């Protein structure tokens, strides 16, 4: 999440990272929010960002980077611990990725 926020940002852009605790159904949870002021993700690409080996077009260089595994792996790990990842993005304005995890992870997952 953080690597993508830095890589797909404009020179001089911002990346904000927030961590907070909250309660869901009286259970303790942790939220990690990464917000960037980068290039954003086109609406047509948003449904595919967690697909294995899929890469969106990099509007900064015209070339995709990496192999398309980072977000797919992150989502599987988070969901295997009972959490979730949410993404909001606007082209030319930036992206917000929120990772939510139960504070007490299931050690058997």
C-alpha cells in the first residue's frame, strides 16, 4: 500500500499514513489508512486491482511496474485474518487505501 502510494505519486506529492484503533461489534480493531495525492486509478481499473498478475497502466511512464502480486497478496493475507481492504480513488487526485484488521488476530489463520 505504501509503496504504491509513493510510486504512483507526483513529484512533490503527499503520502499520509494514519493508524487508529476502533471497535466493531465491541471487538478491538486496527485501521491503517494510506492516502496519496498521486495519479489515481481509473474507474474501469478499480475492480481489477486485487487480481493476481494484473497491472494497471502507469499513467506516469506508460509502463506498468512490478508483477501484479502486491495488492493480491495483501488482500488475501488481510482477509485470512478476518479483515478487509477498501479502496477509493479519483484520477489526477489520488487514492485512499484502508486496511482493517481485528486487533486480536486468529493465530490459526
